[in-house]
C-alpha cells in the first residue's frame, strides 16, 4: 500500500472525513479488538483516512503481531503518529502504514538494518547498530516518507488531507476495553488480585450478607484477564496460595504474630515469581509496597473487625456468662483463645490470675468485655 506522492509533500485529496483513533496505556488485545470493531463499523473507503495516535509506552508482542495482521487486510489509507511522549516502539510497528509521523526523541527498537533502512533513517537520526535501535532526531521536518513533528496537528497539516465538513472525529476503545487496558498494568493486576483474596478471606470470618466475597471475586476475576496475554508465571500463583492460607490461619487465631511476618515475605516472593517473565516492565518496589499495604490491612483492619465481632458484642458476651470453655492458647498476657462448642473465641485474661492451656474456665463479663 502506498499513497505517498513525494518524499517532501504528503498529500491526499478527498471528500471524506478524517478520523483519529487513540491508542494509549499498555498496548494489548483490547486495542486490537476496539480498532477492528471501529473499522468494521465505519466501513472505510479509499477516500477516507484513518490515523492512529499511538502513545503506548509498552505492549505485548502478541498485540503488535495482531495489529500488523489486522492492518494488512485493508487497502484504504492509514497513517500513524507516534507521540506526544518520547516512547519506545518496535520496528515492526512501522509496517502497513501509508503515513508515518514521529515525535522528536522517540526510540525505535529491534531494527533490521539494511542499505535501504540506513539510507532512510540514519542520515538524520541516530542509529545504534550494535543495539539495533534508532533515536529519532529532534529536528522537525518532512523526510524520506516520514515526518518528525511535535504535535498531532502538525502531522495532519503536513499530510494535507482535505476534509469536506471541516471536522475531525476522535475515537477511543470502549469503557470495558479501557478497563482491561488499565488492569494490564502489573501493579493494578497484582493489587486487584491480592485485595480480592483478602476480601474473600475476610468474609469467611465476618458476619454479613456476603458482599465482601462478591466484590473480592470480581476483583480476582478481573485481575486474571491479562494473565495469558502478558505471560504470568503460574508458579507465583501457587506461592501466593501458600501465603493466603497463612493469612487464613492468622484470621482464625485473631492476631498477627510472627506468622504474619512470614506470610508477608511469602506474599512478596510470590509477586516476584508471578511477574518474573512478564512481557512489560515491572516496578518491584511498587509490588513490595502493595504487599506491605496488604499486610497492614490484615494487621489493622481484619483483627479489629474480628475483635469487634467476638469481644465487644455485649449481648453475645452476656449469653456466654457462666458457661464453661477450654483455654487452648494464651495469645498475650491479657488475651487468650478458647474453645466453646467447636467455636474458637478470642477472650480477655485477667492479669492477676494464672492460666494454663488445656484447662477449663468459666466465662465472665466485665465492662461489656468477655473474660475467663
């Protein structure tokens, strides 16, 4: 496909409308599906021009291959402007476009250098043959079948496409597709995944209509959507399962302790393994902070809810007064874990009284709190 009139002037004369399709965020299958749906809906002809405004800083190799496959099936004019940020793109992304524009300073990777490529790009731009990349020049202008311009408006002006109604329409992926694009960010993927399981775990030990379990399930399901496309390491999921079981044990005991610290370390190691082969860059410092936030969630929020449920329900405490229970574990100097009719309860211990595990005691009530 070629509609280039010369290397100095890009001109297309037509009576149809010019449309801009914006590609931003992490480049993924959601962009491909949205673009394909847009082209089919609009029914482009040879008099139309579609321009992709590409500002994605990263994406999956699968998406790049699918984009080339999609565009190769159409014969109407298609242009692309890579900007406005100094992003990095793959050399294969330049295929199947009739008009190409770069923002100054853009980086092109995995370049297959030959005589024609060197003649086209290396006179003006910086070519690194060892690293197989090109740094686009900061000198704006019209060059050998491509433009270097700082704005989309300049790109459109230089290709000089005539629009009959003097309007340009902008299009984006749908709301659901944009959600998928957002969740493809490994930080959001990990955060939604672990938070979803945290809410499910909390629901196991909380009284309520099950809303937390529903929300948690939705978070887990949505976070797993990009797993296959971006190459999640499923061994990390297995390690995460171990940390989750540790946190469940913490919930059943009602306090954090050294087991909580171990669970936190296992949790962070699971994130490291999960994203070890991810196709886009991962900030492991942010993953660490997400792990810390989840540990604090367990350390502060969940024990507070459980303590509120088990020890501050005065009506429930009153109903247990004078009933017999077994002390199964002394948690701290003033708290213990008892067994009453197959139910484990966290109770207060009197500081001036000596207690022994595996012995029976009687429930007492003091100031609305449950003691033995």
